[in-house]
C-alpha cells in the first residue's frame, strides 16, 4: 500500500476549510474498519487514508508549519500503513470506568493486560483452518507498565487472502489471554475494507 507523502498534507489554512468534510469522511470510513472484542479491547484497521487523517489532525493541533516537522509526522504515521500482504491495526485498551478510578487503580486495570502483546495471544482466524497471529510493534510496554495503545500487524499470504474473500467462511478476531478471552466476528463491510487494503498498490 502506498505510504503518505508530505505533499498530500494540506497547510493549516487549506485544511481548516475542508476539515468538517474530512472528519465526516473519516468517521464514516472508520465505522466500517473498527471491531470491538469483548468489553475492553477495540481494533481499528489502518490504511493510507486513516494515517493521512491523523497526520493532518496532528499538524492542525500542534500548528506545525515547518516542512521538516511535517515530514517527521509523516514518517511517524506511515508506520501505520500496511505493507504488501499484510494488515495493520491500532489496538486500544478501553476501560470506561477509568474516570472514577485513582491512578493506582488505573494502573492495575491496564496492567492486567500484561502479556497481551506477546506472540500467540491475538489471532485473525478464518474458518476452518487459517490462523494469522498478530505481530506487535516492540517497545510500547514493559514489566512495570502496560501501554493502553498498541500497533500490530497480520501477515496475510495469498491463501489467507483468498479465504478472507470467501463469504462462506467465517472470520473473527480472537484474544486468548489469561485475564481476557474474547472473540468478535469481522463484518462483511470490514472484510471488504481489508480486501481493498490487501489489493492496494
């Protein structure tokens, strides 16, 4: 999939004129690219458009006008864009009651997910015989503190892509963690989005 180019990033004035439209487009797109697994985990599958929107919002929020700094944001967010034969997702640990917790309770609530980013915990499974393990970006957590946001990828070889395209086969995200076991099916709309990602040049 094509990475975001710095030339695609609108300047502050130009983006402000189209921001409402771009936000609406992003909300509509991500509605079909998000899947909630259990009560506390959600996955947003990323692509060129979702990365560009995040870059544009960051440039706006930080009021970035320097070309070098814009390129730094582009380089950073391009890490979300999947490569050939892979899917990319942002994983959010969401705990609604956090607002009523003390800092110690917050840390305990998030830390119960320690090990979530290890191999063999999260899978994209396509029945009956395809199981694609998540590969996490390293360095986001340590033994003392678990990050609430993670970036992960699924390698999708051609046979798995064909299985994903077969509507007669079910597809789901599975989480098999000692403290959290859940699964959620992929909607037909999400599967269509993922197949577009996999076919993008």
